[in-house]
C-alpha cells in the first residue's frame, strides 16, 4: 500500500523560507504560525478563517481600519495611472499634493517635506540634515555633529537610528558600529531615576538635560525625542509641560529639536501630532507608520524654512542634500496618504476620537485592581500596562518569565492579537474602532492578565 505524502502547507513554507523580525526563529519553527490573509476594520482574518481583533494596529501602523474603501479606491485609481516614478529629477502629483497637505496639518513653522521609506529612514534623514545644516549655517564654528537622546529611546533599526537609541536588548550588540552620543534619563515616573514624585519633583529630570545642553550645546546638532510618550521603551508617558520645556531648552542652547512622531503621529495621542499638545514646533519631524496606515511603506521628514534655506546655493558649493531612496515619494503611497488625510477631515476622526479616549481611560480603570498591574500609562490611544511581580516593591518580572508573551498567548485564544514589550502590555487600537469593540479588547486583555498572573 502506498501512503500519500501530505502536501506542504503555507505554515511549512513559512518555517522553511522566512526569517521573521524580532523573533527567535528556533522557537518560531516549533509553532504553528498565524497567517493573516485578510482584514476588515479592526479585524485580522487568518487562512483558517479565524478573526482576531488587531490590538496593536498591526504594529502601530493602521489608522482607519483595514480595507477602508476610500483608501482602497485611492490606491486603485493611482495604480491605473502609474505605480512608481522617481523624485530624483522628476516630480509626481500625489507627492506634491501630499507635501502640501502635510504642511497644512503639521505644527506651524514646518514648511518642507522630504520623503523616505520607513520610520528609521525618516530619522536617518533628520540626523543627516541636522549635521549638514550646522556645517552650512555656521561653516566657521567648530563641529556640531553630536546628538542628545533619552535613555530607553527607540528610533528604528538602521545604524544612525540605533545610535540615538538606547534599548540594550535590541542595540547592545551593534555598539561597535554606532556613533557616540549624549544621553539622559527619561521621565519614567513609575521608576523615577531620581526617586522623586511628580508633580512635586517639578520636572527635576530636566536638570541633567539642561546641564548636557549647557556644557555640550556647541557640539550638539540635535536632541532627538519621541514627543509625549516613548513607545518602544514601554509606553513611558511624559508629564505635562515636559516637551514644552525641552523645546525651550533646545532653543536656548541652539540645538535642533528632532521630534520622532513615527509612532505618535496621525492622531495616536489624540491630536494630529503629539507636539501640538504642548504647542511645540520641532525643527525636524519624522513621520511614517500612520502616514499610509500600512497600505505602503512611506515616510517623511518635515522641516523649517530656515533649515531648508541652509541647503540652497550654487551647485558647485555642494550644499545639496545628497540623500535619497529609490522609492522616495512613491506615487501609490502618497496617493493613499492623501486619501487618509481626507478621511481625517470627512470622518472627523480626531473629534470622534476624544470621547473614545475618555472611554478607554474608564475601561482601563478596573485593571488597576489586578494584583500584578503595576501601572497603567495612557497617552490618547496608546496604552502601556506594566506588569510587576510585586506591586508593593514594584519588582519587575524578569525577561525570562516572558510574562507579556504569556498574556498575549491567552489574549490570542480569546481573539485579540497583542505584541507586548517584555513585561509591558501594549494596547493601541486603530482610531476607527467603535466603543463595543474597544470594550471587548480591554475585557480580553484584562481577563488574559488575570488568567496568567493568578498564581503568581
Ligand atoms: C518612535 C519610532 N521611531 C522609529 C521607528 C522605526 O520605524 P520603522 O520600523 O518604520 O523603521 C519606530 C518603530 O516602531 C518608532 O516607534
């Protein structure tokens, strides 16, 4: 009797051919992967037809829900014209229109848009622009080419972005490749490095920052910061007034403020851009993720007229910004991004978001009663729930306990997909989610935390 060999499945091919990012593949190879085939609104649907709630907006990218008809249409219409041409020596209508629209919604004072491909490259562009800006603005002054950033910062995975980052688990191995930077502690109030309490601390954590700016200002090209919330650091929220003060200090010590709004941009914190909350205009602003809401990779670095003008001159002065990517200003991505901004207007996304943010706070409140919830941090629609082994001492779970991963596994069984940051559970629903679905997401998260930590 002959036995028929089972045909390989997509899961088999995944394990045989794919290498997944931020993933221990030895473990991955032992598991059956969830293979997402379709999406609708806040749902991801796998090849088995199972629907999951997209609890992290597909890694903080999705804005208006999956398969939005306006975005689908914009993509189709542009595809019928052209998929790609270059911005090197040419222009294209969606790239022009999108630049104009972005400047229209950006903090006042930002006037120019430089396109790239993803969050990391948007940050790289900002770093390179800052260094070249000072060379050309003050050619006779000494080198002004170092950067200040916060500890635990994450600005992407390319070498420049990693240099201004500081998450050991991700970055330590690459230290030999990185350039030297200055760094300061973030306002991680739950674990205050100065052992102070907000607001009586009066933002004392800004003093070491001012000291660095005072002493090293002449060498510093820029201060790179995620405004309002350091996302990958564990959703570390900044107290009110922090960002505004950072802006004032950067101005005082003549250091460019580089706002990395890759995660916070496009409504995620409740306004179009996080900087708006504190009335701040950065000198450079990096955008990606929500720019197309995941339809296509696209990024932009926005800057001021002052910076732009420092790059003007005769060709032979070589003040040109010699940087660009093959897909820069890709018309398909720009057409979708334009349509996405139109949805913000026509659907009044930001106005509708306000009560949803309040509902989310209300829904999260009962989770404080769970004995292993140390702190719940929320900035608009960005939530981090820090799980601790001991709430009294705030003792953290060790990485090996994989507490976050365990909770995510439980949530998955209940129909919610999450991607924790170690022991910090992240919830970042698409802005379009309705109250019923939001309630379900929080309920599943709560029950999953309770199920995993019950016996600790
Ligand atoms: C604040 C911030 N900056 C930059 C990046 C890098 O973006 P990308 O993964 O698109 O390169 C991320 C990604 O999570 C981010 O959160």
